[in-house]
C-alpha cells in the first residue's frame, strides 16, 4: 500500500476526527490520495458508505468519479466494483455498499440522501473552495452523516481544495479556530514522488512568471488580496427581486487561445443602476479550433447574442460569423484601454457563481506588475488573465443612450429616466 500511495500522507490517511480538512496546491496528489483512501476504507469497513459532493453535480463525472475509478484500478480491485453513469454511483459488489455523488446546486435534495444498506458515515467534499456559503455546508453537516454509528465505523467529513483566497470561510472556520474535532493538513507538489521532470518544470516556470499563483497552486499557501487588480468580488449567487429585472442585461466576452493559452468565454449580467455584475457561465479550454468554439457557444444557447471578442483575431471572428455566431463583434482597443476598462469594472461589485471556477481562480491571482507601467501607472501582469480580458471586452457594451448624448445607465437612471425608458434604452 505504501508503494501505491507514496509518502507524506500517513496522518491524513489514518485520521479519524470528525472533520479532515486538506488544502494543497496542484500536483500534491491530494485528490488521488483521498480517492485511494476511500476505496480502501469502504472495502475495510463493512456497512460504511460514502457521499461525494461538489458544488455542481454535473462536474463529478470527469473529476471525482474518474478519480475513484482510477483508485480502484490502482488498487487492483476494479472487478469488485460496479460503476454506473446513470445513476452516477459506485457499488461494492460483495456487500452492496455505495458511493453516491451529489451537488450543492440542490442543497435540500443533498440533505435527504440515504443508502439502502449500512450507514452513510463518510462525506467527501471535493473542491470545497467552490462552496461559497458556509450555511450550505451547515445544512449538509447537520444531515449527513447522521445517527448513531456503531464501532468500528465512525463519522467523518473530508474537505479538499486549493486555497485561492484567505477571505474564504474555510480558513476562518477550520484553520483560524481549530478544535479537537478537526484535523487540518497542507500539502504541495514537493511531496509527490510520482511527478516527473516535465511536471516539475511547469511549477518552476509558474514560480518565475506568476509568483502569486505559484504560492497557491504550487505551494498550497492561502491566497492574499494585496496587489490584486480586482478586490471587488466574491463567490456566490444573485437572485434578482421581482420588479427589478429591467435593471439587468446579459453580456458575453471571448478571448482566443490555442496551444499555450486557453480560449476563454464569459457570460455575465450587469446592473449599472446598483453597480453590480453577476458572472454565471464560462468555458475555458486549450486547443479549441474555431469550429469547436462555435459549437460550444451554440450548445450553451448563446449563438444569437452579441459577443465581444478579441479584435486582434479578425480571421477567427469572421470564421465564427460564417459558422452561425452572427453577432460576434471585435473589442475596442486603444490608448489606455486596459486601465480604463479595469477602472470601470472596479466601480462594480462582482459576484461569481461558484461553478465558474476558472474565473474565481483568475480573480484570485490577477495582480499588478511592479515592473510594467503606462503613463506612470502600473499595468496588470499579462498572464492567467484570459477570462478577465473577456470580461473587459464585454464590458464595453454596458452603455445607455439618452437623447442627444450617450451616458451610463446609472447616470441616466439617476437623472430622471423612467423605468419604461430605461427598459428600452440599452444599446445592445
């Protein structure tokens, strides 16, 4: 077993405390070790069952489900497990014990989860940083695991995540106020003996080019807000009150990439009256051809929307138009366009849906470069900013036309424009 799992996780592996909280950088084998640990535990403890939770249910298939399936293969026990996609679950054939997958996008359904045999005593919350509301965690924690668990079984909730921001409730609850029921762990890629030289070279390059990202994604340290381009954001959801829908409008931005950089698409709503932005959708992938981009935009239902895309790629914009994305529009670039765009966005409060994990990661690491200036003002680092650029492109469309002059929606509303005037006045 020690050869399969490797070193650095002995205390984590054997921990029996109520809460087992593991933060770490990428490549630290935290998810792999956790998956191995749970397959081992369920086979060791008859009548134990596992609930695996992520913020969004449909992200399990390519993450936790795949990781646990890998763990079965790594331990040489695949023939003892039945793994199905519909329903998404795993069953240990000799006893009928189950691994069940759920999402925080339906907290009430999550809290009512049960198993037909034994006890639902283990919970694994993967990418726990995506859980923006501590109250959602509390609802789960009060419901699962539940009841009296007979020895040698025990209750335990395991949380694994990358610590992108020190302002997250996870730090305050588990790391700043430790108690006897909680064990906290921090890991990084240095303890992963299974990485090869090319894997480690990625982190060394990150160390040189983006120290802040390296501190979190490499070393597993808490992200801090000092020097961030955007400090006006939080993870969460927005429910628009009835009667205020007219204040909000949808906007879409696209930044092209391919080999080294990802293609980044963002969808958000903006309310210029109350100065709010709500980011609710994204896609973020490398090696996307233009046909792949068009297909993904269509699949998400945005083909007929105006999409602001990088003006530096007119050929790609023309390709997308020929493929049915007819309202693709080049971004406007000019003198001070980056700083001016950032300044306008900084006037707004940004809320990011927890499922938009790449936008959360970028906002957590997008910082100013002390060495780059424009007209005496610091410029942001031109790295890991693809969704932020797409957001800035789309933000150009937040305009309102008043008779005889163009003005912001907030200015128009405060100057006496009526609700009906405002509702029809967007320049989209």
